[in-house]
């Protein structure tokens, strides 16, 4: 790592603590603008589609009317001409005035036809003749159905067309017609229930070291305690088991251990609810043995989030100090047993990185951060602040960390790579005048690391450990700060973020690339926890083994083992991956990148065996046909590229391209016979394609209502209508996945939740089991090959959660649809897991 990387680490910690509200506001505004653009594009595409259908229907209707009533045909022709002119205007301007003008002209021309009774009879004749024409022309009949289906007003509506039924759902005001399968006789009588299966959190992959500090401790139970997303993990380093504290409702930001080494305090960020309103941040105090919550502090006191927490020592840990993420970084002290606040003060407008009580005096508190170290004295509920004086020494940009020495001095690590020893000095009356008080000044400067000193850790007997940024070194110092031993951690793990002492010899090390290492100076260090370091989107499970693959913006492609709960291997790519899919034979996996390029990796050798480029925009879906003979590549350039696959997934030849979507491809699935594709796009279209017939768009969507799909990941479709909440804007659900048993469907939403619905789920407001744990939008979900586990991945929280599927029964989706349509039991309310 170079100095620029080190600086970025400093800035990331600073900015994340200083400007979370501004970033969240900008993200909300950007999302709103993107939604408006999507809506405008979809409205334009909808209007143009209607115009094309209108132009196709009019000539045929006119011909029929000429044969029945030449006079009426001439009048209708006048209407059509005027309406056609406005249609052409609409295609260029898409204004509501043009539509109203066309309607008004139709009405006026209709009124010119004379007596209403005669007009009614004429219309009856035209309707009858038109019906005959439509009956004789199936393709025209299908177009007419589509036109009628797309002309509805907002609200849920059902319709009957020919011999089939349909239901209409609305997203952002746009109607989406769903055709009801033939095996459902009474749609209205369908009763939705939660699935009999439930999820239980089995494993948490990852650690938050990139932008957090002092968040790794070792417990007497042999467990390392750390956090990621909304979960505090207790990982037994020898037994390799996990327990989880899951009371938090948003991302955990800080952690501290009570002097008794049993109780833990953890603070979280504020977050927002589904309506964008901020939630109240809080601190939980809990028992690490039982995982029971002992106390909750906050209740509207903290703003934005909790950045740092610390227990007192001298009074047996009766007090807790908290610093929030408000502009003034409020410093408060609590009697946590009574949940009462004893004192509060504005600390600084600069970022604060750490807070601690003096071990020998609970009335003394120290804070440090950007360009400051403050010494606080608490007396009768009031704080007195003294600033550390740097004097002749260069003032560093960041004071990263500090500890207390056995002699009572304070040792700080800074962004210049120095360890500074602070001590009290007598009042400088000569310089400051009479009445001057004692000050805290630098007594000694020790050069420690190249780049920042990110952490300091006391050892028994007075020895000290320091962890470096740029040099990635861990150095052991004697009590008088003489270097004794040092080692360097591998570059792929990043810089040292925090150190926890296990037994005086063995250490745990948290790194800036979200890894936890275990080792000694003699034997070196190995990773026991690893994870991604940037936003993740790509997730795929192996067709026959208990492994899965992930990729994300950190350019890493990682293969994980679900039974061993560990990373098997990872490789770095030149661009970042957004999607992935295993070949059905299980020997290769394809990964779609953000540049339009995609690569195929051999699982054993980890080498790229094939690569290609489709367009210059990011790819969103990589999906093999059930027999592995085709690969479909969904792109943000609105196309689906089809490749034939030979040589066991090592050779790819372009077969065709599906052209018809008016927005970027979001999801697609193959039919069980491998001949057809169902696809969704960013403007909420559902299209069907005949791949075997030459990648042709199937104009009649009604014909696909009974088709069976090998997978179901499309978020729009009749069988998953019920997963959408009322008022959804179309981006609230990022991904879904049907189980291989076709009994349940898992949903990843934009509000940090994983839902489990029964499958099929064709009715609105369907109940579900809901699960928390992620601290960011959930980007993807996927069942393992035998449905024993579900994997879910967060976006910004860089966390992968592995859920164990509990319970369940037998029977497939077709049997369930039939039974649901005949049952009369009432639907229970959604269940929160």
C-alpha cells in the first residue's frame, strides 16, 4: 500500500463519521431522479407501443366496415385520419394535450353521424363485424387483447379475454397484465399463506474493518467478537462456530468490552425506514454468554449514529461513555444500569475516532480524532476540556488511537506514523500568565510506522503492540518503547486496523480489507475471517455441490464453501463483476463485468477458459439453459445475447440476439425445455422469447401463461405478483429466487430485509416470513442446490448471510396452486422471523 491508500483510509473514516446525512440525502435524490427517468422512458415506450397497435388495427377495421357500411366507413376514415395525425404528433412529443385533442376529435366526428339511436345500431353492427374479423384473425385478436389490457386505469383489475383470464398489477402507475394459468379455476378464491419453511441464521461471512476501529475483542470463552452489517458475531476460533447478537436494526458502528470480559456494548447508526424517515440510533448493552439484552440507551438522544463507546474501569464499569455522529459529536456519560444520562457536552465539529475512561479515575476521559486530542474532566455533571498541546512537534492530521500506559501516561498513534507520549506539565505562568492551569503536553515522540498508526494494544507486563497502515507491520514494544519484535501481514489483507491479544503470544488482527487474521510473530498470520470490501451484486450457487460464488465492485471473484463456512479461493479481475452463473455441468462459471465483457472460469484451475464482449454497457444476468447448450447474457444495452455452448462449457459461439426491450435487462429465466426465455427490464416489461425459433419475440404473451420455467428469478410475473408491496416503485425488490422444490421464493428488497414467501405467490399482500441482518439494500438471494440453505448478500454492507432452511413439506407448485384454489381457509397476517 502507498501513501495515497493510507490517506484514503484516513479520509474514509473521517468522511463516514462527518457527513453521513449529506451522503444519504444525495443518494435519495439520485434514486428519485433515476426513478423519474425510468418512468418517463417507460411512458414513452408505452405510448409508442399503443400507436403501433393502433396503426395495425385501423386498416383491418376499415376494410371490414367498407364491406358492411360504406357510409360509416367514410366517416370513420375521417376520424382515423385526424386521430392518426395526432398519433404522429404524440410519437414525437408524447404530450397529454395531444391525447386529449385526439379524443376530442373522435367525439366530435362521432356526434356528426346524426341520431343517437341510429348511431347505436350502426355501432352494434360494427362491433359484430369487428368481432367476426378478430375471430378469423388470431394475431389481430391477440394485438387487440394487448391493447385493451394496456388501457386500464390505476388500481387492481381483472379481465377475461377469449378463453383466458388475466389480472393486472400496477407499478408506478404503469399497468402490467398477468395471464392466469389454466390450472387456476377461481383466482379470487386463492388463499395465500406463509411457507411452512423458515430461515435460521447459520453463518455470517465478513468483517467490517474498512472504515471502523477498535471493533475486535477476545472473550474468555475462546470467542472473537466483532461485527458486520447489523450482526455482532461471536466466533469461536478453535471450534469454528458462530453465535450472533441480532438486536440491532441498522449497521453496527462501534463495540466495547466491559471490564468483566462478559458484558458488551455496541452502538448502531440511525438508518432510515422504508419511507426515508430517519430512525433513532441507540446503544445496546448485552451479555455475551446468554446473548440477552441488559439495557438499551438512546431513545432520541443520539443523532445520526453512535460512533464510539467505552466502559469505565475504576468504578467497576458502572459508567458508559458515548459519542454520537452529530455535527458537534456530543459526548455523553451514562449510568447504564439505570439507563440515565449523567452528563453531556459538545465535543468538537471534527471527526472523533476513539474515547476511553482513564483506568484509574472515571472522572477523566480522553477523546481523539481529526487534528485533536482532548482531555476531559467530569465533576458534578459538568465537563472541563483541555486540549493537548503539540508545541514543537508537528501536528498530525489525524490522531488515530490511544492507550494508557502503566505509569499513567497517554500514548497516541497518529497519521504521521508516530507514537506520542503525553503527560501532565506544570502551569506555564511565564507564558500563559497568572492563573494558568496544568496542561497535557508531548513528553516524547517515537517513530513507529511508515504511514498511519491505526491501533495500539496493551499487553500484560506493560508491553505494547502497534499496527501500521502503509507498512502493514505489527511491532511489539517494551514498556519504555524500545522495539522488540515485528512482522508484516500479507498485502492482500490490507493494513492493520485493530489488534486483540489472545494469550500474550497469539494475536487476532483486524485489517482494512475486511479480514480477521490469527497468528504469532514466530509463525505468521492466517485468515480466519474474510469478505468483500466493496458493494456486491453477483451471486451464484453450484448445481450439485455445496459451494457458491460471489463478485462485486472490489474486482474480486470469490468461491465459498457452505459446509466449511470458509473462502475456498479468490481471484482479482481487471473490471468489477456484477453477475455470475454456473454451467449445469458444474465445471465452469461465467462472470459478467461492468464493461460488457464476460469471462468463463475453470473452477479447478481458476483460469479464464473463454471470454467475450457484448456491447459496452454493464451486464446484469448470466444464465445457462437447463441442459447447458445455451448461455443467455442480459445487458444494460437492452439486448439479450444468446451463445451456443460446447466443449463442456469451454467454447462459446454467438447464436443470436433478442431485440425488443425498451430498457435495460434486469432478470431472465429459461423454460424447462430450454427453448424459451422470460425476461424483465428496467421499465417493468415482461417479454417472452422463442430461442429455438431464432431468438424471436413472442408477441402473444397469453400463450406463455402455462409454460414451466427451470428457474424463477424474474421479479415480475404472475407466480410472484404477491411479493410486491402496495405502492412499490419498481425498484423496491432487487432480486428473488424460487427454491428447487418450487415450494418457496426468497426475496431481496431495498429495505435491508430478506423475505420468504410460499411459491407460487400470485395474489397481492401475500404474507411472508421476514428476516433482518443486513445493513444495506439486499442485492441478491440464491438457494443452494438441495435447498438446505439460502444465501443473501448486502450491497454496501459487504456482508453475506447464510440461512439454514428449517421445516417444510412435500408437493410441487402445480399441486399447491390447485389446492389453494379450492381451499377456503383465511389468510394469516405476515409473520416476522
